[in-house]
């Protein structure tokens, strides 16, 4: 049986956000060896507020999630949401109009040679 992206991303549930790497025009977030590379705008939502990548406080809000575990994954056609405790989320837009290249995200599961491209 072939796995779907949602099936693969559920591997993140229970994994801690272990690193956030800010590269010139993209961002990598690691979850104990699972790596999500993001090429499109993303948000951190917490306490009813939202910080979009590029906002001065975005980096601090994302880094505050380091050490926190993913509680749920919601993979919708136009958005990927990684939920943490205390109503905090990482939201990645998958709308066609936000793409700056051929893909929005790539996902490299821990201990697997395949790469998922969206």
C-alpha cells in the first residue's frame, strides 16, 4: 500500500521540534531527525496572535517551540498545520499563489531515503 503525505507526516506526532535553521530564502525545521524544509511563507500562531515569516518576532516565536512536541498534524490541500500544546501552531500555506519556486515544502523522514515534495 502506498503511503500518503498525511500518513508520513503523522510520524511527527510526539516528536519534539529540535532545531530551526534560517537560510537565506528558506527555513528548515527538524523534529528529532525528521526534516521539513519550507520555501513559502509560514506562520506561528499562539494565544490568538500570528507571526508570519519575515515579521520581527517570527524567529523568537518559532524558537520558543524548540523542545515542544507535536500534538497533531492537519494536512489540508491549501495548508499544513503542526499543532503543539497550549494552542500553538506552525501553519504553512500551500496556496498556489505563495509558491516562489517549484515546491512549497520538502519532507525527509528520519531513517528513510525518500523525499516528499509538495
